[in-house]
C-alpha cells in the first residue's frame, strides 16, 4: 500500500487547526440543564414567596413576599425559554439542513426546466 | 506515522463496559482490519474513533492530535469518514440525490458525481433509481461513494460484508484495495475474516473488548481460529 504525503499532511494540518471542544461543556447541553434548573428554582422561589405572603399580616412584608414570588415566576419563564432553546436547537439544525437541501433541489429543477429547448 | 491511534480506550453503554483498554494504530496509507466475533466491541471501537461515542477512559489521536470530545462532524469535515454498518444511505432518495446530500461538505455536485461514478460506474447507470431499491452490493457501493465524496484521508468501514453474497463481498473488497492504493488509510471492521485479510496490511483481533493480538494477516491465522472458536487468546 502507498502513502500520499500531501493528503496526509493536509489532514494533519486540518486536524491541528481544529478547535477541540468538550461536548460535556457544549452550549446546548448546558442550556438544557441550566434551563431545567432555573425552572425548578423559580417554582420553589414562587411557592416560598406565596407562602410567606400568606403567613404575615404586615403589608410591607406581604409586598416583599409577592415581589419574591414574582421573581420566582420570572426565573421559571426565563428557565423555560433557555431549556427550549437548548432542547430544540439540534432539531432546528437538522430542519435547516433539510430546508437547504430542498431549496437546492428545487433550484436545480427550475434550472433544468429553464434549460430545456 | 499513525493517522489514527487509540491508547487505553475504554468505553461503556450506560454502566455496561464494552471496551477494556484498546490500543490500536492505523499507520498512514495502510489498511488495518479489526476482526473478532459478534459482540467483541468492533463497532464501538469504530464509533469511538469517529467521535460518535465518547470513551470513558483513554485517548484517541487523529493525525497525531488528541481529539477526545471532538464532535464527529468536525472530524468528518477534515477527512475522517465512517461508513456505518447498515450503509447509512437515504433509501427514499435516488442515487443522485444521495450523492447530492454530500455537497454540504463543500464539493460541487459535479465533483461529487465524478468521484463516485469514476470509482463505481454501476452507480451511474442507476443514478435515477431510488436507493432503497438497489441491490445490497450497490447500496454498499453508494455508501462508499458517499464517503469518498468527502475526499477522506482516513476511512472507517464497518461490516462491509453484512448481508451480501460472497462474490459481491469480494468485488467490494477489490474496490477497497483500489481505494487503499490511492493512498487512503483504512480501518475496516469485519466479522468474516477471510476476504478482508486479503487486502489488509495489518490485522487486530478483538475479543471481549480487548485486543488479543496484532500482526500481519499471515501471523494471525492461528489466533483467529481461537478467537472465533472460543479458545483463550494468547
């Protein structure tokens, strides 16, 4: 068997240039896990705030507790968005690749028809 | 130099260990056959090498660089190509459409088709045929053509012979030999050793997730019968 030094060197060069990433630290996975954690924390904070507001007759304390509960709701919503972003990005990547392929095929079909005498 | 090197690679599916410290080298321009009985860990070894499965321990070196954790598409884009068991073609698309799907790698359709049809003239005759209706051998040719369209430097072939008649397998391995003569380094996994040993420069026998023996095909004849017939590897 033979070795093609040029292709081998090119391959080595390309591999050396590559940015090696740890998939465990991948953004999508991080977003999915972080989003899920935020949703759980948000729900807990909202429940705690709600319970606090019920357990006091002091209007100032009640206001503080309601604000805490609202922050919990906001964190839950934000966590949900982050979770969806992480969970759906892989699907959308595939969908985009499929769309690009269909678009190319459609363009070729139009060109074929246009080229016919 | 080695284009692919596995050092002490261990891998598992969930908590079930399947590879127990694999050491394997694929020198540039050589064909290495990875042989072994069913369930020995051959396909997992290929998946680890291609970046599809993360090792639980050990190192994977491609082109002299440690690539643990690299996304498989990054390796594929740079010239490492895996042709999986079961062929990995789009059965509902035509041959030409299957080849068109390889243009994402940057090569134009005409270049991809030229590369494919020059090596596999039969595919040219079948270019408008739905891939799922091709014969097994032709589907395997299409899978190889798709892989070679990316101009790989390192080709990983998984169970080329699966479900094919012996005469077709011989024909395919003749094509593998041609690809190797063109300078592509190849790691080929096979359960049926006789044909692949005819084209391999080196062979490794995998038994129960461990490399039992590495050597030239001639040196491994005895080891193979032990591995397949249940004897203790040396």
